[in-house]
């Protein structure tokens, strides 16, 4: 193992129309976070309902939490609040923005791309299943709803328990028409953990561990069920350096059932270097790391139950020495 050097802060936008459930998801994030220090930018503290046992300081503009997270009010504007966070970037591992119910998450992500200290980590858009079809028929809001959906890197179908099977089928069909290549997951009960969507330093530990190993002796891992079977994971271990162009083609061919990916790689074109690869929905990032010994050259992929398993050569073949 090795100590990670200081790196860019992942930046995630949490979007969705008014009432889609963004704040509820944030509440879960702030309650359940342990090893990832989130800086969360929100419009209003009023609906967060943060566990009082977590709050260490509340000064009106920020709420500091005992788990290392901090919530920041965007009352003074997005850019000024983001600037305040970046002045303290060493205190955090991840920045999350809860977009307003009518905001375009893609625009927010574009602004963040201008800051060299941030790396895009995808736009997560929640869909209010009981209301979605009627929202599309409302000429006053349908443009906003459709734009949010088409800007998503991951779509979360929310509030399924509050509607019927026919409506859910209709929602799923319309999502497939509007954004067919976007990974779409159901938020049922507690099966969809916030860290599965947002990532962070500790997200690989969701029922999956990547054992320490020597790169020369690695083989594909096994798949594991997550929670109630809605999600599964595959561990892929690298036997030898791979061609970067071939890897890029492999990434482009990954099916939409794979929601997240993360791991360390070595490329034949850059001997002695280690690279960190991250995937959230359709968004992927690859960044270089210094050469280290005994690095865990391995990837973990997490997706729905429809994702390929470790016996599928289209998924694992790149990591097997033939």
C-alpha cells in the first residue's frame, strides 16, 4: 500500500426538480459519512434536519460536523461559497452541491471546471417517480425537468413506493427515450447508499475489499451482491501494464449498468507510473500518481444486478494475461 498524495477535490452536483428528494439523500449522506469529509453547498439549512449530535458549530453560514463534513449556505451566491470552500480545500475530500430544484446541473458542473483544484465527479439527478410524467406534460416546467435529466451522469428513480407499477414502467420508458445511455438506478428503501453514488476515499469498502497484492500475481476477482441484490461488484486485478488506448476503448464500451468504477492502473506507455481511474455514470477521470512500490493495481466496478460478472470476458479480458 502507499500514501495518497494531495490531489484534486472530486466535485459532484446533486440535481432534480423541486421535491425529488435531494435533501433527504443529503441527510443520509451527512449521517452515514465516516471516512470521507464532505463540503456540502446548499441553498438553505432549514430542511437538512442534521442530527444534533453531529453538529459542532453553527455560525449561520456554515455548519461544522463532528465527522469532518461541513455544510455551507449559498445565500451569498454559488461562486463566493465555492471560493470559501476552496480556501480550505485541505480540510475536505469531496465537494457536493445540492442544486436548486430548477437549476441545470450541467451549468454548475461547467463553472466548477474552471477551478483547477476540482475534478468533475458527475451530476446525480433524482427523478420524482409519482410526479415525473405529469411534470413532462406541464409547459411551465417540462423544459427544466428534461434539461436536468439530459445533463445527468447518473439518474436515480426516487419515491417508487409512493406510486404504482404502471407509472414506474412509464417513467422508466420515458427516461430511456430522453437519456438512453445514462445509468439509471432505483432508490428502494435503504438499498442505495449515498456513497455508492458520490464515491469518496472509502466508497470501495461497500461490501467489497481489494486485498493488498503484488501486481505480478493478480487475477480477476469475484462478484459480490450488495444489500438486497440490487447492486453487484466486480474486482479486476492487473497482471501487467496495459495499453492506454486499449483501456480507453474498454472504458467506452462499458455498459450503462456499471454505475461506478475506481482503481489504480499501470500503462505500458508510462513505465514506473501509477494512475488513478474513477468513473461515475458516464463521466470518467484519469489522473497520474507517483511511482510507488506494492501499489494495488486493481479496479472495482459497481453496478446494477444487470452488469456483467467476472466470467464475462468482455469485462475482464483486458486484465487477464492470455
